[in-house]
């Protein structure tokens, strides 16, 4: 048994823990931000924009040959991470990318069973669906989402309004982006927990590709 499969449960728990920590960060900044957290608010909003790119990576990492994952997908996603990271005041995006991508990339370092690849693909497909359905649900119900700590007074006093260089729903009303992020990462945790208990057949999937 390869080490990737031997410690698969530990890798999955690690992924769940990371998503929980990210979800908590969204909750903390939404409910009780400090006067110095304007940069963190911008960074977390940018993280959700970055996830639009990253959410597809799990599918590609699972079905693509190892050489493509290592020499093409990893660098390409890394460039996106650096670009988004450069637009923020902290390294949250880059650190999150490295942690998440390392967990997803483990399938690129070894030939794992079809069952693990099926679970990885299903997890990623559900994450993609959750992202797109949730973003519409949040935007359409934005008038009912409380601003909590990210109210107009905070945005003005903290310097958030003065520092922003563009507009849009997520930028002008950052509590919408933060709410979206909190719910999204909680859904990811739920998906991973449910699939962790499910047994997948080792029958090879017809969409699996052979190594180059």
C-alpha cells in the first residue's frame, strides 16, 4: 500500500481541519472585526474570488496524469495564487493555496486506487456545484444578510472605504463576500465528512487517464 493510501484518513482530516479554520476566520471577521482588520476583510473577499479558480483544481488533479499535474497544473495554479496574493496585504491566499493544493496534489505523487480517485472527483464536483449555487443564493438574498461587525461605521472608520480601488457587490458590501465564504467552507466540511464515511468501488472509472 502506498503511503498516500496508508495515511489517506489523516490527509482527509487535515483537509477538514483547514476548511474549519478558514470558516472560523470568516466568522470571526464578520462578527467581531477590529479597527485594524480592513486589510483582512479585503483579503478574505479576494480569497473567495480566488476559490473560483481553485475549486476546479481537485477534479483536474484527480483525473489528469501525474506529469500534467506536477509540471503544468501546479505551476499554473501557483501563478494565479501569486497574482491574487500580490493584491492583498497578507499572505493568507498563498498559504491557503499551498495547504489546499498540497492536500489535493497527493494523488499526483503516487498511483492510488480508483476508489480514492472517485472520492476526490466527487468531492470536487460537489464543491463546484456548491460554489455556483451558493453564490447565486447569497447575492439574491443579500438584502436579508446582516452586516454584523462589517457595518457602514466600521468600513468608514477602519479605512476600508478609502483603501478600495474598485467596486462591486463583494467589495462595496464585504459582509456579503464574508457570509458567502463562511457558508461555502462549512459546506466543504460537510461534503468531506459525508464522503469520508462512504465506501467507493475500486472499479476503474472510465474517465481515468493513463500516465503520459
